[in-house]
C-alpha cells in the first residue's frame, strides 16, 4: 500500500517539477528572439523556441531508456520484481517523452525545413526508438506469465538501448537536416549564453518531471502487484 | 510573437501540455481503479 510518506514525497517532487516548469515556460516565451542561420544570413525565428522543450523531451527519453537498460540488467541478474517494475515504468514514461520529441520536432521542422517529416538519420532513429519501446510494452501485455514477461522484456530493454547512442551520434556519423551536436562540445556550446541558461533550466524541470512520473508509475506497479497477490489469496505479498 | 512561424511554437507548446496532462490524468485514473480493485480483492479474500 502506498504509505503517507511515499505519497508526500511524490507530491513534493510533483510540486517542485510544476514550479520549475512554470518558471521555464515564462523563460521560453520571454527570452530574446532566436536568430537562425539560413544560407549566409540570420533570420528571426519564433518557432525555434521549440528547442527549449524539444531538446529536454529527447534528453528525458534518453534518461528513461538508460534507466530501462540498467533495471533490465538487474532483472536478469537478480530476478527481483522491483527492478522489473522500475524498467516497465521507465519504458512507458520514456515512450511519452519520445512521442513529445517527435511531435515538437515535426512542428519545428515545418517552418525551418519546409516539411513535417524527413527520413534523416536523427528522425529515423528516433522513430525506431519509439517502436522499440512500444514493442517492449506490447511484449509485456502479451506474455501472461509475469516472470517470463519480465525476462523477455529485460532482454529487449538491454538490446533496444543500442539505438540511443546511435541516435545521439547520428548527426555526426551521417549528413542530416539536424545541426551537429551544439551543446556538449569540447569548445563549448554553439549558441548564445541566454539559450544555454534557459535550456539548462528546462532540462532540470523536465528531469524533475520525469522523476515525478516515474515515482507515480512505479506506485501503480506496486498496487498492481498487491492486487495480483490478493487475487491469488496469498497473504503478505507485495513489491 | 505568434505571427509568422510563431504559430508553430504555440501549437507545439499546447501539444506538449496536453500530452503531459493527459498522461498524468491516465496515471491517476489507473491508480484509482487499481486501488479500488485491490481493496475489494483483499476484503473478499477468505480468512485463513
């Protein structure tokens, strides 16, 4: 059962995430106009502010799938249901943020590149990532035996993570519409300081939001385990 | 701000808020249903 302490912790993380998101949202709209290079000139680009929530969505998706990867290793190593609950929950939250990255990326691409979608390396590998974790969740639903479902999906959670570094490095490995890595570079970020500051704030806000959603989703798994235990008539079971 | 290509910013922002709010609502709704089912199952469990 969700204890009062757990509930209070979740609420606190949720409130902190909401507060930080509100501050970040004010910064997104109040920030100076972004100048985007088209050919040899810089043009004012309002839609480029989408970067402030498109990049954090993709970052949180990477983080979520790293958690799936790590928890999946633990599932295979220990077989403990709590790791399975974390992996399953993080996969679902990661899928939501990957969806957001795809939607916001498409809405940014239209005014900048003149198309909603292009089969460039970054976009294609992001779509593959989305399908991998959709398959992960479908696998969970179709295999009835909980232990087998946990093992099968742990293998997929480990193998599927291979797409994350490919996705991140795709802009340097192939010619793509996406700009090259602009933030984490040895020579420093390739953008004005105000953009770096707002992006850092947004990253923090989205990471807190991920933590809140993960805690809520893991709580759901615990209740589901409690329900299964009660249905089996076995006293004293739970996560 | 929303003139020109700013409309894409507005649509992306609204879509982000809606997707996140929808997911939080779905979590709350599933939690409520599961808790109710778990309490009912525990209540109906025969005493040993």
